[in-house]
C-alpha cells in the first residue's frame, strides 16, 4: 500500500530520516529504506529525484556563501567517515547535527521554483564530466616494462644507466645503448627526464617520448607524441632533433614547448634560442623566433606563426594554467588531461561560449580547481563522487 505521507520528492527532503540516510548512512537506515522501496515501488522515481537534488543542488545554491558551503561539506564528509568507521556514539551525535542543519537549508530551498530542482540529466544547460580510472606510468626498455603509480623523475647517466626517482626512492635500471627507451605518461600523470646530454624534458599528461640511453656521435634525436617542454643542452657538433607525427623540429640550443595532441592543432612555442620546423623533406624549413607560436596546418603542410605570451603555453610545467578569454571547452580540455577527466557538452551554446580569463593553480585538490574555473567563467559546478556538473550561474 502506498505511503500517503509522501506525494513527491519534496516530502522526502523534509524527512529527517531520509536526510540522515543520505548523509550519515548505516545498516539500520539502509534496511529501513530498502524495505520502504519494496513496499512503495511507485515512489522510486520521486525518491531518486530527492537523492539527486540533495547531491547536486543544496551545496551549490547562491543563497549559501562559499564559506558556508565548504563548512557544511566538511561536516558532512567528517560525519560520513565517522559512521563508516563506527566510532563512539558521542562523536556520531556531534557530527549528526550537520544533517539536521541540512534539513533546514533544504526546506528553505524547496520554495524556489520546481524547475530549478530538476535532475541534471534533464538539464540542457549543462557540461557533465566523469573522473576516469588512473593508469600507471610505463617505462619500456629493451629488457623489461616497469609500471609506476605515481609521477616519476628520470635521469640518464653518461654511462647509459636509467635512474628513476619516485617519492624520494631511487631505482637504477641498466639499458642497451642501441635501443630506444619509451616513457608512457597517461592522463592524470606527469614526468620529467634528464637526457644523457644534460637536456631536460618535462612531459605533460597523455604523452609518449622515445629516447636513447646514449646519443650517437652524429646527432641527438627523440620522438614525441603529446606535449613536452624542453631545455636543450647546447652542443656545437651534434644537432638535436624532435620527431613528431606531423613535423620535425631541428634545435639550435634552446627552450621551447611542443604540443601534438590528436584533439588539438599541433604547435611549437619558442621561449629562447632558435628552432627550424619542417613538415617533410619536400618542404623548406621555417625558422621560429623567441615569443613566436607556430601552428601546423596538415592540409597545406605549413605553419601559421604569430607572436604570443609564452607563459600561457609553458606554465603547466610549473603547476598552473593561464587563460585569456579562452572558451570554456578549451579550458576543460586541458583540465581533462591533467586530472584524467572526460567532459561531455550539452546543447547549451551560450554555456560553451563562456570564456575564462585568469590563472588556475593545478592543485592536488580537484575541487579547488573546479571552484576556480566556476569563478573565472561565471558558472556553477557540483561534484558528486566521480561526476562533475557545470551549469550556468543563473540556473
């Protein structure tokens, strides 16, 4: 028989036992609400709406200040941890008061229009994202393949030994001189390599570089897919080459950034020194000067060059991103790579045309990053477990 106490999702949001079940779950509450659903299957949809509303709307309403949201979120997270660890009842009751505070907030918010409380799944003004599973960094040599869960630094000695440093621990790996080693850095990870000649390479997320343990006497050559910033050690007698899927970079002792991701145009930004770019042997070299950006056009095999602020292109290696009226889809592409996320864009063209101007520090705390993006793009974001929702600020 239907429980007449509940007619729609708002009734659940006024129910203290339901709020406690969502914020402070335990076996007793799980048993109670599972039994309720079995007895009232026609209320399943309304119950789901209530869950979604609680997760995605309460902590992100303009009626709450940012400090209030952060404080409430901290209390809720602490409460959940306390219950899961089954700590003393006295501490449970101390944190459980957070749930009571949430009830009062929710009841007040329910008097906004019902359209505001609709599920994100039905909201067209939406960019949704998912956190993907992190993969390990892989170092492939002639002898073995080694996986690393955390970011690593790699150094090649003059004798050709590969030294890997992870979390303060150093490991030495013997390699064969004539074999190209491969370092695979998946999305969500980064690495740094000091090559045998003393050149330093910073590898961004989603990149692969192939390099020898010792360079030949005639030249120094590496192969890149993805993005790197490199400071090449100058040598008069041996040129340095970077091979990419689209073009060749010939280096004359310099600092520059190369980006060859498949979902964005390939480019080179020169910080200092000089480089020559060549699409193929059939095409002439094009010299690049400091503070110039060259974007590769695969249709004509040419480069479009222009002066830029180089910091916007190389700041990622120092842990932050700089944007200047950058469309939000381009901003999120960089966030995707750095944090191993996947964003899906809805039909709202206005939202996608929002731009971002400012600096975003690439903190280990993803919430700090998303909060900064929301501030710089005049949007709102909500994060629930492994999902992220971005909506217009006036929703």
